């Protein structure tokens, strides 16, 4: 059975971590009470200590409890055996808002009175903290629900106008009496009439305004102009704009173009106030998608708040039962009554709003199909299949057997000798190195997921993966072993055909066919071989390559960091493309690698992962205005400079470039090590209770962290081999390069665990637990 502390740690929301009950601190207070009790083994019948003032204190406590009994406002009976009384009080904060808080009074004497008083003071603080946070979040979600009500009502009204329907639907969510229809507007550039656009007449505008939506230059607005002379009424059209967030290349370019265009024509727009605009059906569809996403996020946030409430309730129950067990008193029942009366338990607004969101989503976004709506709002997590484990073991055995056979045959055929192995390394090595490095990375990712699960790190929540389609560590192992079994099998077939004196022009096409099959499987549209995961990977790669046009998510920059460790894999893809596009497999002439275009493209390949990551940092700085992102961008720029210097030194080996490589690589390595330890891992804190680590650690054995720090330093300086030029022959050069590339992949897999551990504990990336989805219809003044 899993301990509650482990369960609580696993379900903690990083952004809300400080708002949860500090269960571990309260347990420490109980341990202090237990230690104090063990130091006083002999006690009087009424719990007196050895001090002569204990009887006086006991009499005073009895008198106090009697006074509280007669002065009770609610006239409830207080038994003599009651130990605590929880009072609810109110005060005003700086904003003149009434704040309710709880305060506990001891009604009986405890032998460890000081420790017990400190415990209940701390418990009151935790209860007040939880209560206040819940009220704040509840108000926030209720306001968001009311805003979505207005947005959805506006959307429904506009859709009816476009469809020529003049009937108006009632409000979607219950709204307070003080709420009114918002003035809606579009923040994009004004749209002209085109296909799918609808011109709005004065009659429709008037009907729309009667339902609360205000339009510029409408008859009602003109009538309210006060003292202005009535001019000739012209045909007016709605001046509307839709807020489309710049999260995609199209919207980002559109936003920049719109901003420049508005700056250029702002004067003429002001003069021509009667210029007509139109509502475009495509814009309405985009607005509908945004509102649907906002409802999903609202429902998700409400679910998190409901989980927050239940976890804290269980935490209070567990900790009070522990107190009763240690103190030999029955204080939990009285205190739990106060907890259950508190707002975060007694309020049902969150539950009612969840029911309303379910009803709205089913009606408006799922065609009254509740089952379909629940797939969006509450996706279910698939259970692990025993077949996945079985096939993982099966393919692991196949891989080990085939690899052993391959090594023996390769040795007998002299494949890795300096005389006969050159052609083999030029044809087979690049393609199979790609798959080997990819499989190694997948295996390490599976190990990461297994470690994250064992240490209760909620990686699916951090990466925002859907529970019903998220990859599990058993799936990662299955993919890895299947891929490596296929690769070693292809290697063995290639070796046997080569030994059988089959035409090399035919045999050497096997690696190319294997690569084509892999690419076809990756983009396969059929729902086989983990299609959600494959398409998620392709979508993330699209976001990375198009940086900074896409909004950066946690999973985007995490994957981009993985690419910075797979530069050798990208170089091998370049070699493979060169080999097959130049048809070198027919002539076995490897001349394309000697061309200037190949060498120049090597710079592009080596720079690209660092460039993408730097652009992500620039985009995050633009979105969040956090200077730390600029500092992080500097790290990738320094790595880019060091990589370029090493590439140049490989072709121009002189003392000048040796000095440049040494200086740039040392600067980049120191920069990277500092960021790894301080920013990404959150370590090297001199003021931490764990020397030079951090206060919160998921691994109990601290030595793992110190060993990991040393290992990361060693693997970070592997570039030293590239300037020492320790080479014997071409075959061993390729094998050594593959070994170093594998070390970098291992370092990245090792880095992944501590990066996500720090994110889980401290929200290092400062990502929100619930995304604030921008709403399409923006409030604007009628003038």
C-alpha cells in the first residue's frame, strides 16, 4: 500500500505546491510531541508533570473551559472531555475584503502543552492558507466561467446572423444580476468583404445591439452622441475584430503585418469612420475553436481544484489521526468538524460549475453526444497491457541473439579490419548509427519514465500529454527493442548477402530501404503503431523547426534540448542523403563528401538545434519578458560558436584555430555546466539544508546527486577528444565517434531525470497549472 505522503507528493501541482497542506512539516511537529512525551514517562492521573505549577495550570484550563461553555454563542453543549475548540473569526484585508480564519484553543491540559500549542497553531495556519487559496481560485474560475458565458453567447449570436437566423438563444451559464453583455470587438485588422463574408445591415445591427452587443457607428451610438447634428444615415457595417493569438506561423505573421498596417493607415482610418467591415465565417470558426479550448481548460482547472480540495481534506484527516495516536487524546473529531465546515470543503460552486460546463460542452461542441464530450473533458487513461511486457522481453531476447551472431560473423568476415572495412563503414555505418542512437535515446527515455513513475513525478501533467494516449515506459522499451531487433536483423542480412558475393549495388540499397520504411511508418496515417505518439512527435518537430513562430510549450523546448545532443545523428543523415542522392552505392565512389556544399551544409546541420533552441528562448522572452530567457539564449549561442570553431578546426588544423576552439569550448562548457546545475537542476544552493544541493529532493540517497554532478562534468568535456585527434584508422575513427555520440545521448538521458524532478518540485519553467486561453471577443469602449 502506498503511503499517503508519497501519493500526495505524486499528485502535487507544481504551481500550487506552496498552497497545499505542509504535511511533512506537521508530521515533524507530531514527532516532537512524541519525543516530549517519551521524556516524561511518569505522569499524574490528570496528566500533571513533575512541575509544582502543573496543578495550577490544570485548574486554570478547567476554569477557562467552563467559561467557554457558558459563553458559547451557539449554545452547543461542551463535554468535559473535549480537548480543543476551533473558533471561526473574521477580519478585513488590505482591500477591505472580509477574510475568515480559524483559531484553536486548548480546553484541557496536555503533558506536552508547549509542543501541542505549536502544533495547533501550525495546523490553523495551514487550514487558513488552504481555505484562502481555494476561495481565490474558486473566484477566478467563476469569473472565467462568466466570461466564457458572454463569449459563447456572442458566438451563438454571430453564427445566427451569418446563417440568417434572427432568433436569439438564452444565456448559457447563470450570470449575476450585475453582469451585462460585453462590447465585443476584433483585434485583427478589419476584414473586407470576400467569399464567406456577410455584410451586416442597420436592421441586424439594431437587433444585435438589443441583445447587448455594441457596434461602432450604429444608429444607437449615433443617437447617444449628445448634441451632434444628425447626418445622413449611411449603410453601416459592424466594426468587429477577433483576437487570434499568435501561436502559429500564420497568426504570428498576420499579427505583425496587422500591426504594421494599422500604424500606416491609422490616420486615414480615423478620418474615414464610416468604413465598413464584415464578419468572416473563417474567423467565426477560429473563435469557436478558441472558446471550445477555453471550456476544456476551465473544466480541467476545476478538476484540479477539486483534487486540491480532496487531497487537503485527506491530509488533515491523516495528520489529526496521527496526533490522536501520539497524544492519547480525541482531538481529531472536533477539529475535523471545523475543517468540514470550512469553505474549501463546504462550497459546492466548483462541482455545480463542472456540471454546467459538461452540459454546455455536450450541447454546443459535441452535438448532444455526452460520451463524445467526456472524451474531450475527461480523457481516460488506458491500462497497461501484459502483451507489451511480453513482446518487449521477446524482442530483447531476439536482439541479443542476433547481435551475438552478427558480431561473430563480422569478425570472421574481417568487416572491421582496416583494409576491408572502409567500404562497409561508408555504406552501412551512417544509416545504422542513426537507428542505434535513436534506439539508445528511446531506451533512456523509457528509463526516465520508469524513474519518474517510481519517484512519483507527474511527467504527463508537466508535458501536458493526454492520459489516454500518453506513451508509457513499457511502450518505450517495446519500441526500442523492436527497432533494434529489426536493425540488427537488417545488418545480418546485409552481411550474409555481402559474403555471398551478391552485387554491391544491390546489397548497399538495404540501408536506404530501411530508412524509407522507417519514414513511411512515421508518417503513416492509419491508427497503428502508436499513431497519437507519432503525430505528437511530428507536431513538436514542426514547432521546433518553425521557431520562434510557435508559442513555446514545455514539451517543445524539452525536445529541442534532446536534439542538441543528437547532432551526430543529424550528420549521419546528411551522409546518408549524400550517399544515396549521388548514387554512390552504384559506383562505390564517395566523392560527394569532398564537395564544398557538403562541408557548408555540415555547419547548417550543427548549428540548427542550437539555433532552434535559441529562438525558443527569444520567443519565451517576448511572451513573458523574463530576462532569464535571454541569458539562456546566450548559452546556445556560445554552444553554436564552439561547434562552428570545432568544425573549422577539423579542416584547418593550425595553432590559431586550436586556440579558438579551446577558448570557445571552455566558455561554452562552463556556461552549460552552470545552467545545468543551477537553473535546470536547481542544485549548488549554498544555503540549502542539503549541502550544495536543494531543500527538496526526490531521491533519499544524497550521494546520487553528487555523483550525477561529477558525471555530468565528465561527459560535458568529451569534446576534448575532438581536438586531441586520437585516431588509428578510419574504421576505429568511426567506432570512436559513435562511442562519443552515445556518451552524449547517455548524458542527456541522465540530465532529463533531474530536469523534470526540478520542474516537478519547483516549477522551474514557471508554467501555469491551468493555461489561460485567450478569448476571441475583446472588450472595447464603444467610442
